[in-house]
C-alpha cells in the first residue's frame, strides 16, 4: 500500500495475546474520530490464521473496541473479506459484529464463477460474440503494454461515466512490476493492434478482474468477450473462483442491470460483500 500512503492516515491494529503472539491484524486508517477498514484496500476486516476461534474473535473485538474508545474513536467502519478469498472458513468476525449490534449499511454484489460448483452455461449472446472474435482471427495473449491498455481504459471510463481509473498509469506499472505473479494484463490483438484487455489480480483462490476495456472496433468484433473467455479457462485449473468484481453503486442501493447481466452471461452468480458501522460511544468503561 506504500504507493498511496500519503492519501491516508494509517491507524492499523495489531492484536496480541498474553504471550505477545500476534493473533490478528486490522489494516485501517483514521478520519477524525472514525476508524475505517483501510480505504486503500478493496477488502478489509481482521486478517487471521488457522488458530483463530469464535471465542477468541469475540475477545479480539472486545479488546479492539476498548482500545479505540480510549483513543477517542467514536465509530468503526468495518468491511468484511468475501468468503471466496478465505483460505478456510473464517466468518468469526461477522458473528462478532452481530453480537455487537453492528449496522449493515452497505452490501455490494460481486459476480463470481465458481470453478468447483455446478457448471453454469454461457449465454448464447456471449457464445456468439466469442465465435465472432475467433472468426475475425483475434488472438489473446499476456501483455506488458499497460500504456496502450490504459489509453483504451481511460477513454472508456471518460466517455461512459466521466471518470478516470482509480490507479494512474504510473501506479499500475509500479504495482505490476512489484507483484508480477499477482498482477497481469491479458489483451486481444488484431495483428499488432490491441482491441481489448483486462487486468487481473491473482490471489491463492481467486482470479479477480480489476479493469477491463475495449476499443470501438473491439466492441464490434467481440474482443473483450474473447479475453474473458480466455481468462476463465486459463485459471480454471489453479483457482476456485473467477471474480468479475462489483456491479453496484450508492452503497449497494443501485444495481447496474446491464453490467451484471453481462457478467452473469459467463456463468457467474452473486457473492455479497458487506460493510458495517459500529458505534463505540456506548461501550461500558473498563480498566
């Protein structure tokens, strides 16, 4: 997270037991009297290992709340880690949130292909589009040409939504250089011209699409569908899930129907990502 450290006032927590062993870490930043699951990360919540238990998580929350209250914090904003990113079942934190009357204030919709579940068929529209791309002799390959892709992506986002990518071209190049095994760009080419592409983030269980975009010519020839089809198949042997990312806005209250329909066309279904608020002002005082 160093590349954007200047944007946040870090206040991450390390929770240790009586033997001084670390049992949990909470990446977080502070905004006035609010502690927030780190805003520089897509997912948040306590990071734990296999030694965590439900009673221990309750103690972890209690100790954290008491610390935060003493530091003058009045609220905790806590975003969970969707279960598809867990190495083993690990939802002790959501139970602890329930026990502390946390308010669910946001729920995002992730659209996910489950490689280990019942195979879901592609929609006919997606199959036709992939076939069209192959008929136009487009080829998908891994690429290091982030600059060309970023120009396509920036134009797409500007024309559709009037916004820029979250990362600048220099930031994504830096991240890809620092994490070459985890951040990759795949693109569809017509000869030497990039028609569409996707940047994926790879974790042990998941291939996550961080960015995707296509040129006008690529849109007419099904180039992006070919890229997505390629990625789904390439990571099928090594991952459990293929995550298209969210299709919601306004704290989950608005669902982009066209976007989620496109993603579901590849045999994907919904996994939710939850965000909670916890009022720290009512906690009983403890020594």
